[in-house]
C-alpha cells in the first residue's frame, strides 16, 4: 500500500466519524427540543369544551 491510499482511507474514516458525530449532536438537540416542547404543553391549562357539560337535555 502506498502512502496516498493509506491517507485516503484514513480521511474516509475521519469523514465518517465526523458525520456520525454531527448527526448524533443534531439528534440530541432535536430530542431535547421535543422534550422541552412536550413539557411546556403539559404545563398549559386545558381549555374547557365550549358546550360539553354546560347543560343537560333530558327528554322523557
């Protein structure tokens, strides 16, 4: 094996490692953002249904 093929192989390996690292960081950020969004949704008060339970219509 000559030097250029060894260096090309190492460069491909390094590029793959960097791509996986960037992908992992992006996934972690998206997961954290989704978790924060879900937590903020659970803290909001639930709006009452506009007509459900307001009156009872019973016919005999």
